[in-house]
């Protein structure tokens, strides 16, 4: 962050979702290990362990996801990339249940915001930021 961006507002997802994903991932990894130990159906054991690894990757994504509202731009993303959009390029923000939050750009295109598990609250925060 730059020195002039000292009043940045950071929006993060709930840690509860990440904990649940970690627990499910751990249980699946243990079940896959148990299945491999029995030496029955190695392909099933591998599949279970892959699902466990995907759950753990999802938990890491949840822990690192964030939306940063700076004075002149919005930044969002996770461990696999970040996006920055100037405040002057954004026309409005909307949310719908099941669809998450989206930004309507002045170019009439749409940009989806990462899901933090509370779309209405994120939308209201971004809307208030746009009015400042």
C-alpha cells in the first residue's frame, strides 16, 4: 500500500468457512490414507485424497481472499492473482442471491467481485465507498 492510502478499508471473508474446509480436507485426507492402508481400491483412495487437497486449497483461498477499498481504486483477489480497478471506471455495484457482487463498469461491461460469503454487506460497503 502507498503512504497516501492510509485509510484503506479491507473486507475479508469469515474465518468459519476456512475452518470448515480445513476440517473436511483433513477428514478426507485421513480417510484416503486409511483406504490406502487397507490396499483396497487405490484409485478410490487417491480420489478421496485429491478431494481433501482441494478442500485445503479452498481453505487457503478463503483465508487469503480480500477486497481493499482505497481512496482511488478497488483491489481484490486471492493467492492466485490480484485485480485493481480505478474508482473512476466503476458506474455501480449490484448483488443478487446466489450470484454474488458485480461491478458495472462505465464501458458497460461487468466485473465479478470475489465471494466473501456476505454479498449484501460487501455490496453496501462498496456502494458507500463509491459515494465518498
